[in-house]
C-alpha cells in the first residue's frame, strides 16, 4: 500500500489552497492514500466558522470531491467544515474511491483563550474517534488525529493528554493519520519541535503503529510562508523511526510503500 503525505502552505485564500491540493493529488497519482495538513482547504481558524462562512469554500470542496470521484482516489482531507446543522468542525474528511465516508473532528482544541488564537471561538469540540479501513478486504484499520490531539501542548491543554493511541491499540488500529498546523510567527523553537517529534515517534513505537504526519509550511497566525517547521512531516514506522521525512522547510511530499 502506497501512502503519501504532503507538507504544503495553508493560506487564508480557499482557492489557492484548493489549487495546491489538486496539484498534490496530481503528483501522487500512484498513491493509495494521500494526507493533507490541518485546515488545508478552508484555512486555519478562517472561513468555515460560526462567525464567517467564505462563499468560495463550498465550490472549492466540490471541485476537490469531483476530482476524487473522477479519479477514484482515496484521500484524508484536513479542513474546517460547517455541517448541515450549521455547526463548525475542524475535520479530517475521509474519501474512499472518491466517496465521502465520514470525518474525524479534533478532540483537543487549544483551550486557553489567549493562546494560539483560541480554537474554541472557531470550532466545536469532537468527542469520539473515527475508524476506517484502508483496504478493500476491510482488514487494515486506520484512524486520525489533528495536531494538539497528539501532544496536548501544556499551555493549550488544561486537562492534559488522554493518550488516544492507547484506545487505538485496543481497537486494533495499524495506521494513524495526523494532520498538523503549528508554526508560529515568533520563529523556530527547537524544544517545541522536539516535543512534537518525540510524541509522534514514541507513540508509534510504544503502540506498534505507523504514523503519517502532514504539516503546513505557513504560519498558523499570519498564514504567511515561514522558513521552518515546528513539527516534521513524513512517515514513521512501528519502530518509532522515520521511514521517510520531509525537509524541514518548504513544500514537500513523502511517499512510502507500507508493508501491512
């Protein structure tokens, strides 16, 4: 099974984000599954919220979905999305052979109102995992996490880390797809980078799972390009080692054939 993860810009402009996603899909035609960063279509804490709904979003999502259906592609799309009940969610939307199967909603939004823009002002909080099969025989179980769900950054997580990988292990998950958006305007911080990377690698090893990580090349604050990443993107094996890692700045794609 060939899996690709994209490290790419996540801007305020939905149509720019859409073109980037379509370009990634074109570059990964041989991949069975493709993952994009947190809010890669909608923009982070932008556009798809209870405060502000961007009219470009629905047509852009439809164009991506039409591509997926036409080309029978499997994708894990990170995006902010307002559901039919009018509630906004920070999601990873799962498409199997182009068909939307369901979505995972972020369970650990940044909860300090003065930290990282206050995600609670923009999205509802998810309360359960979402499982899906990666293969037609329905044997390989996968699940998803979004950014702070993984490492429960201390200032942003007053309730601590519930260690979602423990539940995944009990439910026989083999692959975890993590969509990330965590760069800041104040610059690179080596300690935060290590905090993020070590959580991803240790969880992979301790719970014997593949972890696929997709992050943004832009700042979550200004949405402008930055010359660093606060969390690496790539593919980690069940031994906790990187199988393939994206470069630490700029757009990149990591592709690996997993032995599942």
